[in-house]
C-alpha cells in the first residue's frame, strides 16, 4: 500500500524519469526483472544523463539491487583494482602507498561506514574543513582528494552512485596549495650543515647535495648501483615507505625519467669510496646508507635524526623561515647546475629525473631567467661604450702583468730584525 502511495506521488515526465513532490527527479531502470529507483537529479537534463549511466550499469550487471554499499567497500574494490595495475606495471608503487596513506589516515575514518550513495557535497565540504582544522596543509588535503575522486568515479561507473559529489565543491571549499618557498644555501651554510651532521648521516647529506637525488632514491641505493670506477651513480630503484606489517623495500622509481645516471664529482667519489671502506655493509647488494643492522635508513630518521639535527646545530632552521628539508638539497643542486654550470633546461631536467621538461621550467624558471639575464647584461655591457670606459681612461688599467716577485732586503744598518716593513716591498 505504501508502495502504491509512493508511486502515485511520482509524476512520469518521460520514459524512466519521474518528478517527485520535492522537485527532484527519480530515475527508474529494470534490473533482474525488477524496477530499481535512484533519486539523484535536480534538472531534467541531469536526470537524462543519469538514466543513460544507470541503464549501462544494469546492462553490465553492475547495478546493485540494494545500493547499501559503504564507502569502505567501494574503496576496497577500487584499491584492489589499483593494486592489480601496480602489479602489471601500469601504475607506480609509490602512488599506491600515497593513496593508502590518505585512505587510512583521512578518508576511511570519516567516511568508511557511510553508504556511498548517501555522501553529499556538503559532507565533503565538512570533511575538507575538518582536515584543515586538524592542522593539515592545503597540499596534504589536496592529496587526500585525489584518491577520493578516483573512488567516486569508480562508484559512478558501477552504478553505486549516479553523480560525483566531489565535483560540486565550490572553489572556496577546495584546498588551494601554495608552492612552498624554495630554500637555497650558500657554500658557507652547506659547509656548516655537513660539518654539523652526525657521522652516520654525513655521507647521505653530502650525496643528496651533490647529486640532487630524491630521498627515497638515496635510501634505496645499493653498492651495485654506485660505479666508483666510472664515477657515476645509476638510479634504478627507490625505497618504499614502511607500513604496518609491511617493511620498506626497493621498488621501481617514481617515473621512467627517474631512471638515470648521475655523474659523481671527484670529491664525492672519494667520500663514498672512504665510506665503503669504513662500513661493514660493503657488498654489492648492501645498502649504501645502512643502519647498524644493515637495513636501509628510514625516511623519518633521515629527516629528523640526520638533516634536522644537522640544520639545528648549524643554525639553519631559523625562526620565521621554513625548516630545511631534504628536497631543499635537491634545489641546491639544481641551482648549481643552472647558475654555476650554465646547463640548459633539458640537461637539468635529465639530471633531476623530471618526467617532463615543463616541470623543470615550472620550478626553476626564475633561475634560468636570472642566469640568462646576467649573461645577456654582461655581454651587452662589454660591447657598449659604457663598458669600454676604463679603456679610454687609461689602457694600462686593463693590462694584466705577471705577479712581481719580492724578496726581503736588509735595511739601513744591515740588521733584518730591525728592518722597517717597507724594506720588504722593494721589487727585485
């Protein structure tokens, strides 16, 4: 009887679409010989689009007879599909780790028990606001929305929902990450940093500074990939983050472009050679930067016990400035390539392992422009009358003479002990 009353309250608009008393539209499709209703649309155009999606899902047998599936269940199915893509090499292990982190830390605690079809845009706006109140950065919140978007797309395609509520968030409700200010260090600051580093972490910090490698690439490095004879490091793997019941392990690098050979400065080659001679873990398959037990150094230990302690001791983590990160050492290396070595953008991009040259330009445009501007100004000054001003004043000013050899002479009285300082300035 209640079903008949409900049916009478709906007004047929066109095939499979009904208008409800509240003004919204309901879509009806036949699944397993029975009508299945979804109340999802605000406009007739949207209802037509949802009707097509629901009919396609029903034809594939993916429409749930009783759509009570929870967000956690949909997320598990989506994650299983992503894991299969990682196993086949289509996606990267580090991306999977990142998505798992956001699911376990931010999404499942808030949405896991909710029916996925009952999650509204307002619910997601509240979630974003709560994550902000927890002190998470805009970049972290934005990172959490990436797997959330994928889960809703997965649910939409399989008929669990008929609209993606995430796409309706207002711009003011979305996180807007600002690029973190890049920290650069002078040679004097780098010297203080390396001198202040704990002995266990000093080779790691030095290699990070002189190669620009990512922290995960450094921690996953084994001696078989350090060719000291050829003076090159071959980046082939990286270290995954350790998780509960899942220790860290070597996995493929971030992108195909991350697979690269990095030339070693002779000084760094000598340091690594000494480091290998002084460690008990010097076999080909041993980690270059190992703990006392021979296991790879952990990401957090490298950041906190290695870099943070060294930076604090060297006075580089000043109040009011961003704390020094390992990624800042990568920026230091890039700055050296651009400013000191005058490498072009393609060379810098290959050295850093960027997937696209546009990434390198996006991050370091100001350095390339500054270097090009300085070279252009220097060239134009040299060719101008203003630059030739000194030559017109006195040509001898620009003449380079060999250094004058000087020798001490006896002064008056014949005693060098009593000689005045100007006695030693007489040219030979």
